[in-house]
C-alpha cells in the first residue's frame, strides 16, 4: 500500500522526484544535496546519480574554461584561478541543464565501508595465527 502511494505521488509530482532503488521511497529534489552521493532519507542506503554524462560535461567545462580564461587575457596564477572558477560554473550549469533535459536515475553506491564486514573474519584468523608461540 505504501509503495502504491509512493508510485502515485511520483506520477503526480514533478518528474525530478526519484525513487530510491533500495526501498522504493520517492526522494524529492529538495531532499537531495548537491553532492556526488548522499544517504537515502528513508533507509540510509548511499545513493548517487547515474553519472554517465558527467565526465563528458566536466571535460568540456575544463576545455571551455581554459579557452575563456585565455581569451579574457588572464595569465599565470590568475589564469588558474579564473579557469578553475569558470570550470565550476560551466560544469554545474551543464549538470543543471542535463538534469532538466534528462531525468537521471538514482543508483546504489557500492564499496562503502560498512560493506566490509567480511574482513572481520580475516582479522580473527590472523589473531589465532599469533597464538602458536614457540
Ligand atoms: Zn531508500
């Protein structure tokens, strides 16, 4: 029933609301911080955007920023500062426009520290290896 309600609200509310792939809760854009990954407000699973386009956007932003900073006449330290700033502006603008054009799905982040519970068994084994002391 809750899942049905969540699906109904996802249809009626804006298409920028995305369901959590782990628990199915619809996450409103206002709950998503402007970072690479964030925990689901409902189940706490770490989520990230499917960022297949972001590498192309950032590469284009860096190249564009270098051209813009060079044409504006900046050199040396100022060139690096301006190019970095313009890269951020172009990159965030590109990601923002991409978010308007394409609805990127959310996906689970893999390789977070709490996945490594299996390594506890290895430490147990190494401690028992120390016991036979001649
Ligand atoms: Zn969730």
